[in-house]
C-alpha cells in the first residue's frame, strides 16, 4: 500500500480534488518548483499541498495568532501558514539547518515579518520556547521533522499549546509502512509509537485523517 501526497498522486480522484480546491499564490508556486528542482530524495519531503491549505482554513477558523512549525525544509508550509495569519500573527518555524529555506520568497510574499526562523535541534528549540513564553502560549503546532523525535515534540507541544488549541502531526501513515509488520526501521517504529500514544492520550480529542501522508489532529482539552 502507498499513500500519495496531492502533488505526486496519479489517482484520478486525488487529481480532481486538487484541480477543484488548490488556490496557490505565485510565491507558493515558485517555492513548489524550487523544491521539485532538488534531488528526488529531498524533493519528496515537500508536504502535501492540500494538507497545507487545510491548515489555512483551520487556522483562520480558530483565530490563531501564534503558531509553531517543527521542520521547515524549503519553507513552503511556513509560507502557507503565514499567509493565513492576521497582520499581528506570528509563526515560529524550527529546523536544524537553513540550507534549503527560501526566505526570499517569504519576503516576496510579504509575510517575512510574520515568520521567525529558529535554527537548532527541534527539542531544544521547543524547550527554549516553553521557557521564554510559558505553557499554553501558542494556538497551533505543526510537527513535521525527524520522526524519531515525534513523541518528544508532541509532549513539548502539549505544554506549549493552549487549551482548545491544536497540534497537527504529519506523516502518520508513513507511506503505508505503519501496517507493514516486517518494517522495523527506526522511523517507522517511531511513527507507530506516536500513533499509539496519541490514540490513548485522554488529554486530547483526536482526528486521524487520510490526508497527504497521514495527518493527525489533536485538540487539547
């Protein structure tokens, strides 16, 4: 079994959905094309485009002003989130490196002042944000970084997000590998671990969506 992101799916139903829903700015399109130009092992890391647009709707419905992203890559989802934030909104996006991040396109889109890039190990960045801002100080957290730290990111996100705030976890179907019992690779085991943990976490309400490569939404009670 495989799970296809919107931009690479050949399924006609998926293509229909994309053709009848995606609304992309010139800067988003430019960032998509840049990401596609990277070596294939990197280009495939681009998040599903319909997932990012779904976040825009959720963020605006919730009236979010303070958001965190763990895992920036080229900056597409950061750009998409920032476009949905009000003029006084803030996204803090965390990554280990800025090698591929197109901050110039954030500026071109007029959202660079809404985005703060925080470089360093994700766990340390989240701990620092917790120390600086205190618990319950953010509305929305998106987790899409190294899979082996997913549970650590989730636990810290639970502290950082407010009551009735939202945590979104990406890649929770992991290209279908989560149901392949013969796959015992470190990342696959870590995804299964976070899926099991979230399923049983009574601090949240959960919605596990077959969106992109699997998107799990966790509303903190």
